[in-house]
C-alpha cells in the first residue's frame, strides 16, 4: 500500500488520539467473520491497572486502552453486529457467591473474551495486547438510586480481553457522556450490581443506552459484547491512514534478523545491501518489500516508499535521493515488511536508521 499523504503517517502511536485530544478516528485490528474490527482509543494512559507483556515483563508508562466501536455477539461466524445471544452466565450456571471479582472470573462473559482473543486476533496482535491486573473500586453509577456497584478486588487477573467496568463506561475522560447516545443496544460491563432479581439471578451493569446512563440486566439475559484491551505502545512501529481511521504496523518477531550492510553513495543513489528481508520459509515472496521512512524529529513521516521487492532474503536496495522529501535533522529508516491489500494489521522488522551520508 502506498500513501499520497505520507505526513499523516507517524512513528509509534503519535497519530492515535484519545478523547478530547484530536480526531476520534477508529483504528483497525483483528477480524471477525472476515470483517475488520474497528476500535476506539479511550485512554493513552491505560486503565489504571498493572500490566505485563507477552514475555512476562512488567510494563509501565503509556498504554492504549481500546474498546470496540462495534457490538459483537456470541457466534463470530454470524458477523460482528448480528448476534446478541451472549449471556453473562448460561442459565443455571451462576455460582453461589456474592464476590463480584469471582463472579466475573468464573463467568461465561469472561470465557467469551478468551474465545475472542484466540479467534479474532492474529498471533502478533495477541503479542501486542498486555495482560492486565486491576481492582475495581466501589462506584455509584449515574442515575442509580439504589446501592452502588461494590468494589471488586483482583477482578482483572491477567486478563488480555475484558469488558469495561461500570465506572469506566461512565468515565467522561474516556469519551462517554451521560445522556449521550453511544450505541443502539445494551452491552455488558463486568460490574455486578450487588443485588438479585425475583428469581435470584445476579444483576449487572449493561452499557450506556440511547437515553444515556447504565441500565441493569440479569446474568441470564442476552446482551451484546463490547470487548476492551490494553495495547502495548512498544509493539507499534508506525500508524498509517486507512479508510475511516488508522492501520497499525506491529513489530514482527520473525523479522528480527533483518539487517543492513554498509551503505554506498553513487551520485544521487544510495545503495543499501540487506540481509534476511523475510523468513526463509515464506512460500511466496511476491508481497515482500524493503521500505524506507523519512521521519521528522517529531515522528511524522515526510516520505514512505518501497525501495526493493526482494525475491530472496538477501539482496540490494537502491534509494533515489533526488526525489526524497527530506530536511536537515530527519532520520532515514529502513525496514522489511509484507504488503497485502486484505491484511488489516501490518507487520514489519525493526526500523534501522541509516547513518548520515
């Protein structure tokens, strides 16, 4: 894919705006029933939890809290907006406990989140999603005159995909406004209300409705799912504009050995020998590229172009400097990637800076 507006492309997550910080375009990640899934950035500082990456390392600092812009159902093969047959607990399976953290951890809703993680995200997308540990405080939802949602210590216990809490759903800093139409149907939160209906079924907060504010729904009722994740910014190499949002390019662990030899200047051409542009077991190199980004000091891409279409892992790329959009202080970054039109998320090697010539 080539872009006519290269400056819209940025390194890392700089282009992804949280509520109130810029245009609220979707980003695209994963797929369900062959359809790409749109996500909203709710926060660039995570959700106040503790995080570990796929390698088990603790992660601190910025983290992207995302929630799907669309509503999902129980059966992914039926499409991402068509099936609301999702119960927090299947009828007759709710455990005899009032512990709100345990009720979430043993729920069919949490099991659904695990199925979503395995079925709808690619292996490299899964690696970019952080495991989350979090306690939920006691919270009184807007407009509820009855008892508040009780605190839930340890409710998120290494969860990679989860539902938002009642407090997160009504957090205006995340972009949710009371009395604002968010979606057309109810969708589950992870928060137990602390009461039961006349049949003894637990009641949970169900997402903001057309009239605003949380409603309540019993555990065996059928509502939509709106999963959330916390994305590791360190896994995002760059973002590029896509229809109605952004496309992520993630670091591809199978391309870690991509390397450059000594660049040679031949007039207005920079000759760049490279090795390991793609894994040796790639069945068809037709989509393989060695590409270059000219990055301004603030991370904005001034130029982005493919400079080689390698037929073998090792070869030579030639970069014509005369037409390159470049200013003093810019970095020249070279990497390998695979370009596929139907691929929602891009994957690339680490970005290698070319020494000044």
